[in-house]
């Protein structure tokens, strides 16, 4: 029997068991929608050939998204024993994601890649994926540091993933997105921060500190990378990598 004192905690656990898996599944759907023509359903869409680096990165990114969905599901099912075991593999996968993401960003810089409609040079755009990676590192690091504080841990890990979905958003074949791919990729990531904040207010009547810090990191990195990307020092740094 649930006592009066335990009731709020039980309600919180039940609502968490819906919200976090739902957010993870939403991210997975966005990633699939963005990369279906060039990766997941490449042959059906007659997508362009992929380099080995892109194939490996795609597999690692897919693994991370699948792990996020699995981990939120395990916590919802109260299987924290399996969650902790998979967490060890997740830490290794996060490191691999950072390495591959950096390599792919440098490769895009060397190919002169800029997303459709982005009024920036390849060197300036290089700050965007590097900002994503930096925000991801910061939030995953906080998530690992707070792994024994589950309410902090799951927010950091969920919102760290939000920092990486911009590339998928920018590839979704909708006119409103393709006309402003870069701002839309930022906006969708920020909407996950907003969703977490609104959920905190509804369930806790306050915004959780992990949500606040994740918002500071993600939104702050978006502003900072746009400022840094236009500086001569950043262009010199990008030129040294070409």
C-alpha cells in the first residue's frame, strides 16, 4: 500500500516513466526522418554513395539513439541493474561519438560543406558541429558525474542527445526547414529543453537544476559558436585543418 508520504514520489516515477521514453522516441523519429533518404532508406531513395567514415558514424549515432531509447525504457521498467551495465558501454560509445563526430566535421570542412540556405562560409559553419560536440561532451560529462542522482543523470543524458540532432533536423525534407536549415536545427534542439522545463514545472513545480544547466550549455553554445565562427582566429584555425 502506498502511504500519503510516498504518493508524490510514486506519481513522479510514473510520469517520468512516460516523459523520458517519449522524448527519446521522438528524437529517434527525428533522426530517422532526417537520415532516411541518405542512410536508413538510402537504396529506396537512390541516395548518394557514403564514405566509410559516414557509414561508421551513422552506425555509431544509430547505436547511441537506440541506447537512449533502451536506457529510458529500462528505467521506466525499474530495471536499473541492466541500465547500469549498459551505461558502461554507453560511456565508451559516447567517446567514440565524439571522435567520429570531430572527424566528420573536419571532413565536411575540407569538402567545403555548408547546409542549404546557411549564409556562412564552410569555415564559419565548422563552428556549428564543433559546438554540438562540445555541448554533448559537457552534458554527458555531467550525466556521468551525476550517475547516482537519477533525476539529474537522465536529464543530462537526454538533453545531451538533443545537442546532436541538429544535423538530422537540417536534412528533413520540409520547405520550412530547408529554407532555414541552421536556425531550425537550433530551434528543434531548444524545444527539447523547453519540453523538459515545462515537464519539470508540471511535475515538480520548479525547473530542475539539470534542465537549467543543460539549457545554459546548449543555448549558450549556439550563441557562442555563431559569434566565434565569424572571427579571424577561428578561420585561421579552420584553415590549419584543411
